[in-house]
């Protein structure tokens, strides 16, 4: 058989497709609305991702309909141009998420968690297990949690893989007495594994926290397929959990999801984690709810417990900081901001500067992708890169050039 130029080209394309398919893994692809499909990339061309499922079934998806994480995957593994990051409407993915009609299911069984006789009713969503005192309906909190989960999976490559198939336990007790019994459980659990300092810290501050972290016993983890750590809310009003986009709950969920992506608080050393995680939580709280109600508690137990917050009106944080920066009363510096380590280090100006840094790092689709790469780096290295290296993720050779652009962003209308 005589091979023509056209047939040779077809063979080359076929071989390239086969090699690409064999090299790529099946993964979860996500739309703006939160619909997902497990498929393998065949090739990318002219704004179209060609996929195949395990059945197998081939399909074509416009890149503008895919998540930013998927587009980053196409750049890294399917030779797509970087301009695919600019395709489509850069809508807030959390608000674009469409809640399935059956997104939450009440289980028939109840849970005993902390060694007391208090029973929790169980509600299950795709990524969370909510254990609630009788009479508490967690539907609003659950909707917020799943929407925020979608926001992370939309923007961060490997987040879905890092999260895995386990659910996160969220306990919502009816009152402070039940909540405080959970604190006693956690303090005793930490002491039993030799973490006496952390056990004492939990005992000292638990009752003042709006939400506390809990270790989950191995038998409970196995029974419900849960993550090693869950959380418990210090319930003030049962009705708070029925409506979505409560500012504090949004803050908590977004902070926890970023921690999952970064690798967890305990494993990350050095400067930068506190500033990035706290700034991100406030950024998401204000972006998604248009206000903030969250105060930070200092964990400097030897000097007492103090409340730390930003400017009184969360909706005016950007405008207030803009005025201070323009007048030269606040001079944003990357290294100084990353050096902040606890709430004890903060005043309103410093806290809002951390918020401004997270706003800047996630203000455009290319920056969000760079921010996602930075998070992947922190996850693999267990530390935040030094400022001189961090700025290179965002296309700058020097800290000074980064700071100049950051300050211009703060002064602009884009900072809201």
C-alpha cells in the first residue's frame, strides 16, 4: 500500500492520540455548575477537550465550560496554550454551583461520639457527614460546605485527588454544655497520645472558640469512611445552620478546605502559613457573603485570650485600606505580611493587609492558577516558599516589582 502525505499525517495523529491517552490518567473533570465526569484526555484542539470514559464513550467539551483546574491540566498534560485560562466567564464558582435536589440525606442511625450518652442525628452529603443534636437542621451549613468544596475543586488542580473518597465530620451540638463535653474529649484524646501541651491549650481555650478541631477515633473513621480530623461548632443559635452563606461558617469552611489543600496546619513549618490561610478565609467570607462577622482568638495562653478583628465594617475593608495606602499611612510589604504568625501579631491594618494579599493573588484567572501552583508547592514541601521565590509564581523577578503591582491593585477599583 502506498502511503500518501494525508495518510501519514493521519497515522501520526493517531499515534499521538494513543500515546497521550496511555500517558494520561482517568480523572474527575468539573464544570462551572459542579457537574463531574470521570474521563481520560485524548487530545486538546481549538478550544475543545476530547475525552473518553471507561465505558468507553468519547465526548467533546468546550474548554470554557471546564474548571480552571481542568484547564491547568490541559496546559500541563495536553499541550494547550496558556490562554485557555482566560476562556469563559470568570464567575465565582461557589455561587455558580448548582445544588442537586438530593444533595443531603438523613441517615436512619444515630452516633455516640465523645463517650457521653448524647446522640447525634446524621446527615450525609457527598463530601461531609453532619452529626447534629436533635432539632438542628444543617441544610444551610451543608449547602455552604459543598459549594465551597466545589470552589476549591474548580480552582485547584489535584484538590479532588488530595481530598480522596473520605468525608469530613462536622458536629453541630445543641448547646454549650454539649460542645464543652466535646472539648473535654479532645483534650483527653490529645493527652492520651502524649500531646500534653496541645491538650492543655484545648482545655484553656475551647469554650471561647466558635469552632474546634476534633480527632476522630479509628473505629468511627472506618465505620463512616471519615477523615482523621473533624470539627465541632460552638452553637449560638440553632437557626444559623438552616440558611446558607452565614459569614462565620463560610470563613470556617473555606479556611479548612485551604488547609486540606496545603497539607494541614501541623505539617507546615516556617513563615507565611498564617498570613495566607487567614487572608484567604477573610477573602472568601467577604467575597461570598459581602460582609464579615469573624473575630480571631489569640492562642497566646500565657498572655491571656484576646479578640482580634479588622475594621468594623467588612464591606468597607477595601475602601478603608485604599485611603490608608494612598495617604502613605499603610505600606504593604510582602515579607512583613508573611512574617505574621498569630492573632497576637495583628492590628486591624495588618489583618486587612493579609486580606488584600489574598484578594490580589486570586484577582484574575491566571493569578488564581499561579496561586493554585503555589498551594501545590506548599503541599509537597510542607513550607511556604521564601518571598523571593514566592513572587516568581506570579511572574515577578523581584519582591519590589511584586509589591509595586500589589499596591497598584489595592489602589484600583479591582480591589473590593
